[in-house]
C-alpha cells in the first residue's frame, strides 16, 4: 500500500472516527476500551488521536464473529440509538450513556430554544401558583370557652393567652384567659371603662383607651400584661389605635384624619386628612402599608390605603383596588406574610 493511500485512509480526530462509524464521539471513546484500534500522537498532556479505516473495519468484522446480531445493527442501522449495541459492546448497563447520539445532536442544536421554553413554562407555573385561590370555609372544630353570660369584644391574643373586653354591669373591663380555655381573670387597672386596641408583638403590653362616658376621642395608655403600672402614651386623643408591626409607632384615627406617633408618644403627625371619619386600621406585616375604612352614607364604608415610608411619612392615600369595593368591611386582617387579606363584608342577607 502506498504512503498516499495510507494518508487518505487515516482518520485524524475523534470526530472523524465517530463519523466513519456513524456514532457520537462519546460512544467511540467508550468503544476504545473494548478494543477499538485508536492510536495517539506522542507528546503533550492532551494527545491527539488517529485511526486507520482498515483497522476499524477489521475490528468490526471481529465483533461480527462474536455476535452477528449486534454487528448487523451497527452496519445496517448506523443511526439507531446506541442501546442496540448493548449485547456485544456494553458489558455494564450502568455505564451506558443516558443520552443517545441523535438526542445529543438535537439538544445542542436547539438548547437555547429549549431553555427559553422551559423558562416560560416555569414563569407561567409561578403565576398560576401565586394567584389567590378562593377556598371554602371548613370548621376544624369548635369549642366553647366561656359561658358566663357577659358580652365580649376586642379579642386579641399572643397565641397562649386571650385578652378581651367584657361588659360587667355598666362597665367595660379588661380580662384574660388561657387560649385553650380556663378561668377568666380580670386585669386590674385604675380605669372604670376601657377599650382594648392592640397587643404588642412580644405579648407583654396591651394598648388600651380609657373612657368615662360616650366621648369619641380617647387617651392612649399601655397596660403590662403581667401586671404593673399603666402609663399614658403622649397627649394624643384618638378614636382607635394600632401598633406598627415593629412596635416603633402607633397609628391612630382622629375624626377625619389618620395620624402616626412614636411608641413613646412623641412625634405626632398627620398621615392623611379626609372628608369623612376613618376606622378599621390595619397594618401590613411589613409595616409599609396601612389600610382603613372611610365612612360613607347610611353607615357604609369603603376601603382605602396608603404607603408608609421608612421615615414615618405617607404617600398619597387612595381608594383600595382590592376586591371588596363598597359596603366593606366589618373586620379584616393581613396574613403574616402579606400574601392574603381576610375580611368580612356586610350584605343585605
């Protein structure tokens, strides 16, 4: 055989060898371990490889002698998935590649299209999962905790203890009881009447408003839950008050205004003024939004909200765009992560 003929029949790369065999490069590299005659050029860390077509063809013939069926699949169907060679060329099925040659080519040719499609599908799934889903209300079981015949309102809890107002003869007093049920205990205060407004995040303080008669605007006081001397919060007079989630401030309604003061009573300033009275204050758990209800004709109310900045100032108040609309809301609250907003709505029935 002449030198020119040898050069013509030499394959000088893994790719050329794979093309001659009709297989992908990874398959050919694995076949080398099974005896495929591949040569390496000496020198360097990554040695170049070459092979001769005559030697490769002869190797295939030897494989044919060992297993005629396997050789027929190699020669007659060179583009079929390589698992057709499992009998003669793959001793350990665990070593068989997870992707076939034709799949590799398809994937690498279209990987960005496939990546974009997967990203779009992931985004669509996220939107669908984040969309609020209406769900039916199911009672998990009811247990009556009190049976003393006294009216109760203003329920607050730290998770272990319930705090609320109870009407005793002609006085509204402050009481507590275990959340799982138990005796009702009166919390002694120097006030003949008071309205419970809020409980601190640590469960150690109660925000209350003492009163003597039917006055609309009342002082703000703090009562320790574990006993102690109550103390007044600044000079503010409010119709209702709510602690901010971090406890640093107190929002309060006063007539047609919504105000904010520091927890020690200082820094009282107006967040917004309106044409009707505001009520039902509700902080988002992040402390960056404040919702409230503005009174309308015939005792109805409409939800409003404003953004609260970190410096204690407020953005422009606007009518809320969340679903309830008019005639809202008897009671409402944010969930702890602000993803959901629960409310009651007055209707004719």
